C-alpha cells in the first residue's frame, strides 16, 4: 500500500486541503456539544429566549461550516482517489506495453484485466476513506476524550471501564475477518477467469455442447466466492451490534451516574447532555477506525497484485538507438535459435537466410514447424536465444522496438479489427493517411468491393472484434491496414487462408506492383500461394529443411515434395 500511496504526491496540495477541511469539520463537531450545554444551562433552564436565539444561531453557523467542509473534503477526496486510480492505471498500461509476448504469457491476460480494473478500484475506495478518516478519527477520539474530561473527570471512569471491552471486541472480529478478505480476492480472481474464458470462448463451448459443464464450473466458482463472502460478512455483521450495545450501555451508565452527580450539584444538565454527545463521538471514531482496519487489508492484497505487475521487469530491454535504414528493404537471419521459456527443445534451430528488396520470401512447413514463431521474432515480439536478425541491415537489438516496427507492415494470423469505422481500422497502420491512400490500400487488398456495398462505405462502423464482417473481409481489411503503411518489409502470417482462390490470385497480382520496392515475407499453408515466390523456406521441426524456388525444391526436397503432393494433383504438379 505504501508504494501505491507514494503516487499521491502529485495531489499533495489537494491532500493538504482535505486534511485542513477535515480538521475544521472535526473541530466544529467537537464544539457543537459545548454550545448545546451552554444553551441548555444558560438559556433553557433560565428561560433566556434571546440567549437561546443567539447561541442557536451560532450552532447553525457552526453546523453549516461543518457540513460545507464535509462536502468539499468529500469532493477533493474523490478527486485525489480517482486521480490516483487514473495514474496507476496509466502506469500499469504503459508498463505492460513494454512486455514481450512471453511476459504476457507469464501473467495472463485475464489477470492483467482484473488487476487494472477491480484491484485499482479497491485501492481507490480505501484511499477515499483514508483521506477522510486518517485525520478525522484520531481528532474525534482524542478531542472527544479531552472535552469529556473537561466536563467531568470522575464520570470519565465509565469510559475507562467500557473502552477495553469495545477495543477487545473490535480486535477479535478483525482477527477473524481480515484473513478471509484475502480469500475473497483470490476467489473473485477465479470467478473472473472462468467468466472471461466462457465469454471469449463461447463459440467453442457451444460447438462442443459444453454449456452444462461450464455452468457447473461457473457455479462452483460462484458458490466458492459466495461462501467466503457470507462467512466474512457474518463475522463483520457482529461489529455494529456490539459497537451499538457497548455504546448504549455506556450512555445508560453515563446517564445513571450523571444523574447522581446532577442530584449532588456536581454537574449541570447541559454538561451531562454534552458529555453524552462526546461519548458518542468517541465511540463513532472507534467505529471509523475499525472500518479502516477492515478495508486496508483487502486493499493491500490488491496493491500487492498491482505492484507485482509494476515491478515485473520486461524480458528484454528496449535500449537500441540505431536507425534501421542501412540497407532499405532487406531482412536477414543469421544462425538464429529460439527457445520458448521452460521448453526443453528449441522451437527454431540455426535459421539463416537473406531477403532483398523486391523479393518474395515464402515460409512453408507442417503444423508445429515453427513458421509463426519465426515471423514473431522479426517485430521482436520475442527475443532470439542466439543469433542475429537484421532489418534494413541493422541488428534489431541495436534499434528501438518502435524503430524496427515502423519499418514493418504486419498482418497477423488471426485478423483483429478494432471498434470504429472501416477508415479508422485501415488508418491504424498510418495515422495521417489520407482518404485517397486508404482507398488505394483497400483496392489493392481486394476490399473495395464489399466496402462500397455497405451503407456508409468507408464510414461504416466495425463492431467490437469485427463481429459484423466475415473472416475473409477481416483478413482483407487487415491487409489494407498493412499496405497503407508502405513499409520496407511486409509480413503476411498465413493471412490469405480465408480468401477464395480467385480473390487470392487477384490479391497476389495486385501486391506485385505495390510491393516491388519492399521485401515480402509470406507464411502460408497453401502451396498455390507460395509457388511464385522468389525464395521458399521449408521448415521441419524448427529447422530449415530446404531453401529454393518451387521447381528446385520439388526436384530436390523430400519434405516440400510431400507437402505439394498432399495438396495438388499430378496434373497440377506437372
């Protein structure tokens, strides 16, 4: 919590104002019982109506100041707490952006979402309470005790007798309840995980008729959270009745013994009334303190989870400074080997090849051969275990990630669109792209026809995840997004799988002119997609099984020949 609360330094003047306002409110609340005693003893008892109006008016002014201070303090508390949440959320998001894909795999997307939303909200809530109560509760307790002693020191023995009972009851309840809050947070995580898996994987769940089984899994996670929450709430439910019981018994004792002192002439009626008010303030200050002790441990769990993300060092540092512009449009792998974290065998072993401007390099191989892994190394989603990758003649580790990725137009295996218009999605590749550039990219990507058939054309809205367009349309828009960038290197990671043969052929024909000054790297499953490539790299179990043209590999490479025979007839091969 301390590490998280250090971020409040940006709001130090607001916090100073909050403390000042809370102090003013507390002083006003402590002053009101004294005024009430005064109005009873000197006004009501003596029948002095003008005095009653005078002190009554003063009480109204003090009450108004107290209310105003409370409202403004609440406003500033919310502003500081929400600002803290905004800053931490931005800091977490910025830090997560520096993670490699293996860092994401380590934490988990569901957990990152929970930490950025639910956990930060928990911290915000406790900060709002702390800003108000960290000053108010001690002042009310100490101030109430001093004022009670000033009214009648002997009667304060009642408070001395009841205070240990109250404090003991609070500590016992907290001792039982606080550990359960940690369980609540962990089980809430589990519930969020199950929910996210079911919502994102709804198609798979329905395709395999697993609705009932998933309902059982969700019910178990839900009941687990419910059971712990009920248990902790049962324990915490004892807090308020015990507080009220002790408080009321204390008030009864104060009235009993106070009545005796009034009867003996040692105390005024007004002082007894004020004394009861001070006892109530003391008790309520303890209630506020106990609520803080309840909320802080729960927020501390969330704070630890946030700190885990913020303190997590990225797998590799982005320290390169060189410009990737030595040999424009070139890509080179030099004895590259890559291991996934924890894997016994390398995913790629001793990969070497060179691609020059204007050339098309195709990568083909069976499932698990390492095609997508190789592609993911170029934009530095993962870092190589050994060897060197050069983009435009410069080692990608010597350049910043931003510099390397600015030279690449990447079309991922799974086409992903963002909520917004079609134009916005294409412009994602180049923020300052003109309408003419957007239309040109869509035309090359064979997306123009279906875009113009939509009611609003390029202004048509794409729903979240591209749910209102087909798989082939998503792929073409993803290709257009890469084309509008006009990069030095184009990477197509199995980006034509959802296209029919005619659209695929038209797209490749259009790409030839568009990419003649850039390097094109294509990962494909279909032999027909890679037949015309200048260079075909055949991968087999993470190793290069052969490099060459379609004709050369067909004659000399057994692995490639098997792939071709599995897809094409003898006539097509001939």
